[in-house]
């Protein structure tokens, strides 16, 4: 475990921060090619990417506070919660919201822009490496051969637990490879982004069964799982819309 990679003077730089920055840089470079291929300007990429980064940071911090502190606890010691902890699902949702706002303001095709931003999935993969190095977001106790302990984790645990950071990293890496492989196929606008929502939400929903996270108002379902179901629903609805549109087009052609 390497929770702090290096220090700048007295300021510690966490491994998660470094991995997150690397993830964003890699995603940006990959998105440049996608925007060119889809006929979208690099200036638009800069604007949307900046919105996604800001939204991700804000969303991940807000969800972290919601999951880890009551209102009284936060008011009593706000510095403690503002200076540490981020949640990647919250970051995705925050990025999605600001992305949607910018697209609406610019009067753009939301799903076309979302398809072009699909390589952002790589940020999730690299970010989970940071979670492993820091020692947070681990799972419930486990006796499996690959179970790990995180004595310097956030919070620390000396008990062997599921390394759910690795599980998510591998799952998201597979999703990224799939996205990168099919991105050039002749698919309807929105198909790729919808599949990302579906796959990302599904994997997070399943991983949550191996973690002790914030429960929701539904017994046995965590808050993160509810959000994941929202992502799945969004992806499914878009795919159904695409399917219905293609079916209607086929029927129209048969009538001609």
C-alpha cells in the first residue's frame, strides 16, 4: 500500500490523486481522436472535458460526505470530510450532470457527444488502482486466497477482505476494451454510450454485494446500488428507443 506517493514540502500527494490525474489525461488523449472522427471540434472537447472533471470532483465529494457522515458530523468537523475521500460513482454522476448542462446550453446532440466521450471509462479503471494503493473502498471479510488486509487503509482493517478495488478495475477494464473495440462500428447514435451506462451500472450493482456501504431505504440494497440501477435503466431505455426507431424505419421501407 502506498497511500502517499510523495510530498511537496509538507503537503502529501495521495496515490489516488495521482492515479485520477493520469486517468483524466489518458482519457482526454483518447477522446481527441473520437471527437475528430465524429466531426466534433477540439474546443468542444475542452469544454465538455473540463465540465466532466469539475462535475466528477464535486459529485465524488458530495456522495462521499452523504455516505460517510451525518449532517451533524459534517457541521462539527467539515475540514475532515472535505479534505479526504471521494467516491467514483458519485464522480460519474456529477460529471454526467454537468455534461448534460453544457450540452443543453450549446444545443448539441447529447448522445452524439456522449458517444465521443465514451473513452472516459479508462478514468474509472485507473482511478481504482489509486483506491487500491490508498486502501479504501475494499469489501467485506473473506477467506479467499486473494483476500487482502489494509492496515493503513481508509479506514484501516487488519482483517482479510475482498479487494473489490481490483474486481472493479478488472470489470471496468473489460468494459473499456469492449468500448474501444466497437467504437468504430456502424451503430446508431447513442448506442455506445447506452451500453456504457448499462455495463457500468451492472458491474457496480453486483460489486456492492461484497461491500459494506451506505444502505438505502430499501432493505438489502445500498445507496450506490440504487444509483447503479438508475444507470442501467437509462442505458436500457436508450437501447429500447434505438431498437424501436430501427423497427419503425424497417416497416416504413417495406411499405414503400
